[in-house]
């Protein structure tokens, strides 16, 4: 039964992880005064922050409806995610809809339930009553019935109505949009609490792990404070980092008062460990990214997303603004907070430049097109994706960097992208006014006083590469592009530029995992494509020598004459279990690997510009 408090409201939900072994949630929706005549229930097809149609309704196992006296109410499915109820004149309210949802999506986007924990993101579980979206809701969150789950706790950013801290019970939401914007974790988890600008923050982590919570707390406090300083205020009264640590996985999803995070247990800092591991640095970047979103996405929003229809795609050219700029600031906040050194920041920056330069699709798809087509291209990548698309995260972050350094250089340091973001917050975040399709570009020109039309035309609507070398030089950083020296070479920050000779390559990428040399991607115009190689081919031998994932690059690179020029090679590979023999002419590796170098002997004005760019805002 619903709690007495929940029964007082027009819409009340009851969620129970009823069958952990079968991975099934049981949900009850009570409508105190249903509309007269036929009305509709619907489950979203996608969730805010993740721009892909996921068709959550496919996981609804069964659904039924009764009135107060238990009389069945006809319920007819209209389409893949919508049900029509026809209560008739004899209905005695309230109307009670009961349904079960299968939950086995181990991610931050949907729902997952087993004997160790329960998690759900609202859009995947909670039905919408059409026409009632504006009404406040109550939701009872119940523990599983199993005796071995008696010690389970609950973590959510929902406002409690009749529930103790970390307890099961009744919670409330302002409307349906608010209801589905608070993910819920049930189970056994560790918790650390801290404050940022007098606002309580919590970090809950599920899964087996050994975490130095004191170190994590210190780092998160500093990162969060940097973002609050950037925007000038912290527009929340609570915040929750909801984290699941597992053997593999990585991802995050933003919410107005919380974030859902997935990481590997090795990404968390271990007790007694003082070095900054690559995994922990990556996790801090993820926390930074999702926290930045509490301003930029959850409150500063594209105009077209203000009243988002969660049943169909909503196209906008602005995703680079919201994800690309966030991807720029997530790592920048790490150095401003003192969590990483300048060389570590340049390492991250160089690796991102390398990722973009190694994507032939950057010469095919513009950044604005990447944003617009996220639904069907970025989130539904296939074997040709590197040749056809560019990430609005990765290239968007580089455009944000280029914009920031351009504004700083052209205004003599008087204005920066920080100022544009603060103006964006004041104009659109505080007011709730959506950002028009060209609104960010207009505001950037207004705040900076610069004519940035040509910059945005090149960065957003052309496939030309950005002029990062001159911009980085303005803050005392030298940049070069060189050939890769192996498959694991991602570039980075160096003390000096060493001469490097590019080795012959097939311009192919292998599938991750496994010892076999199975091709995941064949890059446009490369030697592999010219030879007739295709995605899915398993390369068995190069010039009669067995090929593996580990040695393929070396075997190809060894095909040189005494003068170092590439020589044709003979390939044997399986395609659909048929043996093929091909001849390839490896090509010298292109200069697509970025190296950055700090210049300490730069003029004082340049060094001051670099200091101002990377300095703490607190």
C-alpha cells in the first residue's frame, strides 16, 4: 500500500525491487482523480542528457489497471510506448496502474536490479500521465522483500516527504520532469559527506572497492568550488554523486541535484596511494564534467529542450556548446583546483588533439552537423564511424579551447571564455530562458566585443582544422604533430621535440580485447582500404608470418627497403571464414600525434597570460 502521505496527492508512485533474482521492478501508479474519458500513459523513449532513442517501454513485462474496488479498467497499447486507459462512467477512483519492468541495463541511463543492488533512472521506470505532467508527485521507495536485503540503504537526491536520511519511504517531486531527474540507488554502499559553499554534498559508491575517501573528498571539494567560482554561485541546496564501481565500465549522466557515475574500482584512489593514477585522474575528470552540467545543461538549456518531448528526437546544433565546452572545463578545473600539474593538463590536452586528428571524419562532418546528427550517428556508431563523423565532445572541447585563447589574446586578457559562461548563466541559467540556435555565438561576440563570425564559421560550419599552434603559442606552449611510433602512442607533454621517423602502416584499427588481429575500422584512403581490407577481417599472416593483435603493427612496419621506403606486403586474412590473399602497399604514418611543450623562457606577457588561463578562480 502507498503511504498515507502519498495518498493525499493526485499522482503517487510506489516502486519496489520485487524480484531481484528475476531482475524485475514492480511499480504502482495511483491517480487520485483520473481524467474523464480516455487518457494516455507513456514511458519516455530517451532520457535527458543521452541523445539516443532507447525505447524504455520494451522492458515493460506486463501492465494492468483497477479502480478502488478492484474492477479491471481496459488498457490498450497505442504504440511502442503509449497506453490508453478507458475507465468508463462506473469507475470508482482512485485508479491504480500496476506494471513490472525488467531491469538488466548496467549503465547510468536505465535500470539494473540483482541481489546486490537496485538502481533506476526515472525515464526508464516511471510512467507519465499525459496532461498531468505539471502536477506534483509522490513516490514511495520500498526495499526488496528478501531477508538478506534487510541492511540495504537508499541514496537519492529526491526531497524526502516521510523518509529518514538514507532510508526507504516517501519522497516528493515538483512535477514529472523533476520526478525523473533523481536517480535512485538501493543496496549496500559507502558514503562520504562534505560541504561546498555551505551546501551539503554526498558521495555514495556501490560495489566492492578500497577507496581513500578522505583524499577523494578533498579533491572533489576543490573541483566543485572551482565550478561554483566560475559561475559565481551554487544554485542548489544539496548534491549527490551516485557512483557504482565495477570491474569494467565508464560513464556519467547529469541531473539537477545529482549525477550518476560508473567507473572501475581501480579508478578510485587506494588508501596509502599518493600518486595520481591515470584511472583516478580520469574519474576526477568525470566527476568534474557531470558537476559542471548542473549549471550548463540542467539550468542553461537549448531553447528546443526546455519542454523536451521524450518520445522523439529533438535536433539541435548546440550539443557542442553543452558537451564540448563542458569537456573543456572538466579537465581545466583539475589544474585550477590543484589536483594535477600543468604538464598533466597538457598531456590530457595533447591526447584529445590526437584523438581528433586521427579521426578522418573530421574532414567530412562539421561540428554543427555532429551535434545535429547525434541521435543517428554519434550514438549509433558503426564500423565506418571514424571515416564519417567527428565527436562533438572531443572537437567541441578544442573549439572551446580555441575560443578561450582567441578571446584572451585579442582582448589582451581583459575577457575570457569564463566571462562568456558567466553571462550565459545570468541570461539563461538564472532566468530559465532557453539558448537559441545561434545564441551562444551572439553572446560570445557581445561579451568579448570581438567580431567572431569568421571564427565560428570555420569552427562550426566547415571541416577545416583549427589553428591551435598559434593560439597555444600565445600562452607559451609549443605544439607539433608527428607520426605515431606505435599503436599505444597517444602523444602528450614532452620536455623537447625529438626527431621521429614515421613507420609504414595499413591505417587500420583493431578490435579491443583478444589476441587475434581482427579489424574494427579501416580508415579512409589508407593502405588497408586500398588493399581491399574490410572491417571484421581477421589478419592471419603478414609475409608468411603469423599476425596477432600484438605484433601486426611491427610486422607491417618491418616492410621497408634498405633506404627505409615501404615495400609491398602479402596478407592472408579470413573474411566470413573464407581465406583471402591480398597485397598491400603500406604508407608512411601521417603526422596525427600531438606533442605539447611548455616554454618557460617566454616573454613576461606570455607567461602572465598562461598563468591567468590556468590559475585558480577561488
